[in-house]
């Protein structure tokens, strides 16, 4: 099962993907970009949507170009309160650059 719809995000090779949990359904990529961009080069932010309703599914993926920048974002943003909720930020566990568990 793919995380991405037919249109999907750009190629994920050579990027480091972070999974963000516990955001509100109204939080947008535009809300998240300035938070993550502080720590490095954000390639893109993808928020999966419910196919039927088009609503956010509440767990965006933020992709960084460089691993050290992605690590810094995890360190600084995991546990941060965004839009009234404490978010969790971790390396995504899929794709070619997933953290080995």
C-alpha cells in the first residue's frame, strides 16, 4: 500500500523524510514550512488526504535534502506545541532512506 496518491510527491531518493504526528486537521503545509525550514533545506511537505473527503489525514511528511538538517529538526521540534498540540517528529520508516530499526 502506497502512502501517496497517484499524483504523489517528487522522487524520494537522496532526501530524508520525517513523519509528523499529532497535528490538527487544519494545520497546513504553509503552517509547517517556517517551523522546519529554520533547520535546513526542506524539499517538500506532503500531507496525505482522505481520498473520499479530501480532508487531511493528520500526519504530514516533511522531506529534507540533508540528513544532519533532518536530525536537527527532529531534535528541536519533537515535543513542540503547534496549534495547541504537542507534535511528535521522527524519521519516517519507509522508503530508501528510512531509519533502520
